[in-house]
């Protein structure tokens, strides 16, 4: 494997509007070639709901309430409806899976494991350990969802990625069935007493995933 394949660039983008960021991901993926280094984009979005390709409109957002004025966008990732907003880490994963010999299920497991490793402090603080739930991609603590993920693969290259709730207004989640599950509770690192703001935790998360990719 060549050095250019092994290297993963982490790009910190700050608060970034959703639609221009989505356009940039699509453009990057369409134009990349066999020598384009993989990138992880670390950012947060202004309030927005996004729906995966097969999302069921019955899952919201419901009329009125906290979600009434938040834009709703349909995108090409997998999964149902989710919410992005300030105080949430978004990590977009522009990774050539075919070049690295990584299968889609393996990549999803890698994303989930990176979050689990980051939140390993939970068990140390007497909080239930972060874990997967069969049939419901993402990461959960005490039955509440703390991280969502959804990817798209085009020509063997992944884009979209994962979102980790850190220190945000969770009320917009009440207007939807998060990831298509009615009654699904959500949580965030702040409410679990996990130290570290979104910038610190975001850098750690990106570093964990980058190392996992480079070792794959």
C-alpha cells in the first residue's frame, strides 16, 4: 500500500451550512482519482433535518413544536431522518473503501467502534458503556442514542458519515422519530458527565478513526 493511500487528512471546517457542505462532498467524491488522499471533515451544522433515500415521511418532522422552522432536506445517504445542530460533532468520511480493501459493513463497524472507543470514559464514571444495538446502526448509552451514522458509497468511495451529540439543544429530536424509531430517546456527552468540549472530542474522534483506517 502506498503512502498516499495510507495517509488520512483531517480537515476542520467549523460551523458549516449543510447544503454547500453536501455539494462539496459530492464534488470531492466525483472528482477524486486513485491517488486522492482520503479526508475526514470535522464540523458542525446550523439546525437541519436530513432524510436518507428510503426515509419514511411518517417519522417526521411533526407539525409545530421545536421542529417547525427547521429546514428538511432529502439526501443520498442511507438511513431515516436525523437532526443536526450546533454542539453536535459531524464527521464526514471521504474514504476510498475499495482502495483500502474495506467492505461496507466493516467500515460501518469501524465508525461505530471509533465512537465506542472515544466514549470509553463512560464505564469509568459508572455510566453504562456505549454500545451497538442490533438492527439499529449508531451508538447508544443506557438505551438512548448518542451517535447516528449514514453513508453513501459511489464507485467504491464513501461519503457522508457520523454525528455525535456533545453539547446541544436536543429538543428538535422530539419532533421526529430519530432514525425511524418512535419513542427513541437521545442523549449527549454533556448529560453523561463526559469531560471535553466538541472541539476536543471531535479531534479525538477524528484521530481514532484515522488511525483505524491507516491500520486496516
